[in-house]
């Protein structure tokens, strides 16, 4: 049986992931190498792994992928027949335990509990994956003699920031209440970056750091993240009702652009230098994300409304408000990366793919 990715992913998903495989990454550096990635069942890891496999299929690549997963049933459902390929190996393992796998040439630590649900219900597990998990991955990378190790951090490391600017650059830093358990994720990511730089300094490792913006795309139809709920509304042909003004201004970046950026940083980023990942064409408020989702499908005749009448007015930013979560990605652009997918296109792709979940 042919286990070519093209025959085992839906055409919509395949074409989406293929844009990563077609990107201007220095792919030959991965030939005859092994890439180890944690969080293998996660949103971003799945796209990254499938892109590498597509590269092997279409362009004669010879990269082996070893992916760490916690739940084998979820992983089997996601990868299906692709698990029978020789270039993909799943290892069932909790990253908070020492990693004992065959050596890898490149390491990507993408495992993390990034949902607000976990911040509230499992803060210990959340911070543990970001500290203990990162330590275990770095130790594994050290023992492997890995060429490069990428730590996937987050924009949340910036905290509550007042820098007088509209955007946040990599050398900005804000306030985080260290005694608030809800900061388990942000504090854990800060610590993971410091730990990574400690390993680089003490053991001469090549460690890269990525700080993605809000990653969006075709997540699960029951995903509780606010942008995912908007996409699910469109899939279900439901009007969108906002229970707040939706004034929060954020950087969004589509999953394919984010995956491409991660690989670019892994291969070309400077040691212990963080890189923001963001698409300036997708910097928007929550309310405008919802509005864009509605406007992207005029044929559905859906609407955006507000639960409270006073929230309907377009919010006016206050000069006393914190710096919005808008990331300056100029350092990453300097490596030769540019985002390709604007907000409307990203939402259209997401709805097209998530609709398959409703059909199935």
C-alpha cells in the first residue's frame, strides 16, 4: 500500500500543509537527518511533521521524524495510515519524565498546555511541562549532540507591558504577578527560555527561541479558544454573538506561516536570540476577527451582534492602556521569512477544513 501523504490527508488539508513544504526553508540541511518534536499530536506539530513528510514524498527528502505524544489514541486518529511510514515514529511519553530515545539531529520542543482551561484547572501540569519538560528535552538534545534545538515559547512572556509603543519587540519586558497561579503558563515560558540559554552557555549548545503570536487555523470544532469558536460558528452557519466589546488587540498568525517560521528559526536563527512570529496584516481586535469571519462568507448572510448594547460602539484605545499584544516580527523578517496568509484567507482555509469535521 502507498503511504504517500497525498493519499492519506484530505485534499484540503494536504494543499494547506503543502504550502509549508513549498516554502523557502533550507530543506537540504534536514536530508538524512532526524527531527525530534514534542507535542506531536498538537496543532502546530501536526502541520510541521506532515510538511516534512510531504517534502520527503515530493522532493526526494530523506528526513526521519520522531514525535513524542502523550495519548496514542488521539495520535492514531490524527495520523492514521501515515503511522505505517518508515520516516515517522511516534513515542508515547510524558515530556515531564526523562526522555530516552535514539539521538536526533534537530529538536523542537512544542509540547505545552496553551489553553486557558489548563491554566485554571491544571496550573501545576502547565508550568511543569514548561520547566521540567524543557529541562528533559534540553538534556536529551545535549546527549544527542543535536545541531540545533528550538524552544517554542510564547508572546505571553512579555506580561503586562507599558512601553509607549503600539507593538512589542523582543527586548521588551513587562510585569507578571509571580504569585498568581494563572501565570503558570507565562512564568513557565519565561523560565524555559532562561533554562535554554543556560544549557547553551554551559554546554555549548545551539539553542533557538521562538515567540509565536496567537496561532489560528483549522483546529477542532469544539476548541474553546475564542477565534476557534468564531470559525466553528461559521461552520455551523450560526450568527456570532460577542459577550464583550471584543476590544483586545492581538497579533494573529496562520498555522502554515507559523510552522514555516519555526523551521526557519530552527535552521537560521541566532543562538539564544528570541524571534517574534507575527503577521502585520493579521493584527486585529477580537471583534474585528469575528467581523472578518462573517464578511468572508457573505453568501451565508450571517451577522455579528453584541450581548450588551453598550459594547456595540467601536472601542477607543486609552493612552493609559497596556501595550497591545502586537508583535514586531522585523527580526524574523531579517532572516528572510515573511507571512503569506492574511486574516481573510486564513479564516476561509480554516472554515473549509473544519467543515470536514462536521461532515464526518
